[in-house]
């Protein structure tokens, strides 16, 4: 039966794909780069700004440290990428950091990484969308004040695009990603030409302002300055977010998967470092002044001055004689920041599927949807990100403060796990060439571990006032996943078949009970079907909600001469479920080794609104009976006319097929004589005095 949501679903996400079409959704490198690297590439749009904002606390005297901090961040990025190139070759199944930590450190370490990655993916969506909207608002002031609504709408659109499938979403996102690369690299190149070849000045709109230290800080020196530089470095490390996504998405690459993933990682790192350092250089060249509190720190600014993003000010300065260039950079920056969330939409569902397969998350997350994407994981990620956007009022600067912890927790666990991996392989390897390769790989991972551990320590020391929220979310997820695993383990233990005579022994008796409200066709079918099962005893029960209806039922029962006994259950409060449950419970108490089989006649309707008009009491009763041990519930459907298919079935016409006659249509209802006398084939004979009650 088609549901009312089928047509909108097909319009929004497309027709369902067969399972054997999964190979057609795999990605070549040119599509995989924008799909999995858009987060890391787009991070360069706001990471330099975070460095400048953090340094602004000490005033203009600290801004000249921005390029040194940028160099260190770039070195860390290259070290991490080199380390992850080892990961994708050693663990190409798509588990990424979770698989590395689980195999080499144990399940608990793997869960820590999984919790960190899940928090990071949710924050990726929230930060990317809000940052993108903030850049668009810088170019389109009319949207100011509506950032939260626009961010939520964007997340919904991203969810819909990803529900259509990985390949389709990747093709849609490829053009904006490449356009962003061209825009930023072109801006850096154009600025280089104007400055070095043409000797032109390119002042930013804020270059004429004087940046003062935050009130109360003054000129920082000594330990305070070191702390500020470390905090600025940790903020700049936001540029590393998304690097791990490729190692988690190796199964989505075309063969050879590991080689293509490693190549994509290298391409991503090279492009990201060029853009990151280029933006920092242009920020110094154009004299951009960024302040955490512009009204108090920027001397010379108008009272109603609204601070644009750093990248918007830089592009406006570089393209001050070419306005289309400014709008192009603004447009592609806002678009790539929004679409960078697509990295999380590809990574989170895959990780959720692996965790569900390992019984740490609900099994629904392991199932692919109509378009062969992990639909449940995509929807869950979108909902969590929207909650964050609303909770933090779509403020990217507040969200970024929570962002770094989860990334570097997973980085550290992954790199230490890889060191153990290579050490374990070296113990059993005797080939000198292979040993040299393993030792080189271990050295790369060791260097990556040193760098990422230093960053994590800095982040925890400098941002603990904000990072505790992300840490608390990781702890909650860790405890939740442990609880889900205990539940699945307990259920598996209870359901495992063992050689226990008590478990395989047949029940001593089967007591059948047919629920009857009226003596109509569904009730007669249920009575006949119950007799075919040959129970030891059979009776019909009805609940006395309306005395007149009950009296009419008794009279018709007697007039038809139905020999199945009818028992009336009193219900002084006009409730149906309670009396039936009490009666079944008493039957079980009287004979604990017996099975009570309850037959419930139900209507089958064909229109969605008809479901609201029928079978509500039957559903409630079935839901309660399912929790009663020793009780079997059988639904006996009666198909109403609206449930019949409107499209005629195609006749069987395979070549060489031999038709042996049309199948007989089943009888809708047995005659009252068959119910009364049991003359139908296979009707049981009474086996005890109880059957004649």
C-alpha cells in the first residue's frame, strides 16, 4: 500500500536503489576531494581569524606573532596528514581512528575515540554552517538578525542532499569546493602581483583603526604572553579539523581505495597549507584589525561599526579595484563553509554504522536507506547540529571554542595506536626492506603523536573554560554506548540456544482465547482459524463495556448455535485492556506450563486516515500482551475493500511457463455450521471437559 509520504520522499531523495548498485556510488579522487576534504579546506577561512581574535586581547603589539603561529600550525597539519597516510594503508575498512584505537588499545579506547569523533562531527556541521552564514551576512547585511533561522534551513537542505546518496551529493558539492580553491588561491596570487609587481597598497577597511588591548589586560608580558600565544595557536589548529574524515571514508573511494585515499590526503594538505599561509600573509599586508570587542578595542571606528570577517575584509582590500572578485570570494567562501558540513554528513553515518555493527549504537544506524546512504545516521546528525545552533544562537565564535578537543583526542589515540601497530608487525617481520618501511612509518606516526599531544595539552590548558562542555558530551556518549552494548549482550545471552530440556519441551496444554466484540465476519474468521490450530481448549471472551451490546452479542451467539463457549469479562470502568490482561494472567497462574494463545481479529485498511479510525484498542492490547511470558498473540486480519491493490497484477508470462489453472479465491468466512459443528477439515475434537464449558 503506498503511503502518503511516498511521493514527497521520491521527489526529495529520488527512487530507491538496489543493493547491487552500491559499487556505482563509489567516488573517484576528483569527487572524493570535495566530499571528504571540504571541511579541512574550508577551515582556512576562519582559522586565521581565530588567531587574530585571540591575539587581539593584548592589542596591536601581539598581532605580529600571527605568521609564526601560522607556520607552526602548518607544520602540525603536514605532520598529521603524513601520519594519516599510514592509517589509510593499514586500516582501509573505514573505521578510521575508532578501528585503530580498538585494535591496538582495546574496546574502551575505541569508544573514547568514537565519542570524540561523534561530538566533533556534530560540531563540524554547526560551526561550518554558522561560519558560512556569518560570511554571507558580511556581504549581505539584510540577513543580519536571521542567522539562526538561515543556519537551520541550510542544515535541513544539506540533510536532504545527503539522503539522495554520497555520489550525488559529492557531484553537487564539487563545483563550490573547487570554486573556493580558485577564489582563495586567485586572491593570494592577485595580492602578490599588486604588492610585489605593481607596488600598490591594499589597505583593509579596519587598517586605519587602532587596536587596543582588552580593558584590564594592558600590555601582556612573560607568562601571560606565552599563555596568549599558546591559546592563539590552539585556536589556529581549527585548520586541522576534518583531516581525519578521509581515513573514515576509505570505503567510499574507488579501487585502489587506500592509494586513492592517501593521494587525496596529500592533495588536501598541499592546497590547505597554501591557502592558510596566504590568508595570514594578506592579513598582515592589508593591516586587518580583528577584535573580540570592537566597540571597546577599535579606536577610530564608528559607533555603529559592524566588524566583518577577516577573509571578507582581505578580499575587499585585494579586489578594491575589481568588485566582482570580492563578491565571488564572498559567495564561494560562504558556500564552502556551509557545504563543509558535508564532510561530517559522510563521516558520521559511516562511523555510526560501524558502531551499530559492534553493538554500541542502535542497530537502525547500520541499515542503508533507499539511496544506499545511512539515512538514520544522516538524520540524527542533522537534528543534533540544529540543537547546537539554536542553543548557541548561531554564534560561530562560541561554537569554535568547543571544537578542537574531540579532534585531537582522536588524533592522539590514533597515532599511539599506529605506533603499537607497527611495533607488533616488526616483531614478526624478517625482510629487511619491509622492516625499513615499517620503521619509517612508525617514525612518522611517532612525530605525529608528539605534535598532536602537544596541541591537545595546549588546548586543555588554554580552553578548559569552554572545552568542558565538549568533554562532558563525550563522557555521556561513552556511558551511553557502554549501556547499549550491555543491553545487546544481555539479550544475546538470553536468546542463545542451549541444550536445556526445559527450553525445548513442548507446553503441556495450549489454551486458545478469541477476543470478540461483535459477531461479524472478522470474529467468525478468528474463531475458525483458532479451531484449525487444534488447541486443547478454546473459548471466546468479550469485555462488558456496554450491557446492551453484550446482551445482544449473547443472544446472537445463542441463536447461531456456536458451540465455542463465550465468556463475558466485567469492566466497571469501561476499560478493555485491563480485564483481558487479568484474565490471561489468571489462566497462566492456574497452569504455569500451559501456553495461552490469544487471537485478535483486526481490520486491514488501505487509506492512511482509516488507520486512525480502527484497531487502536487492538494495538494497545497487543502491546501489553507482548510483555506477558507464556502468551502468544496472533492477529487475524480481515481485509476491507480499501486495502485491495488498485493496479491489476501482471499475469505470469515467462517463456515456457505452463499455466495449471487459476488459483482458487479463499473463502472470506466459514459458514456458521462449520463453526458450530466443526465440520471443516482439520477441526479439532474436544480433548477435555474444559472444551465444553
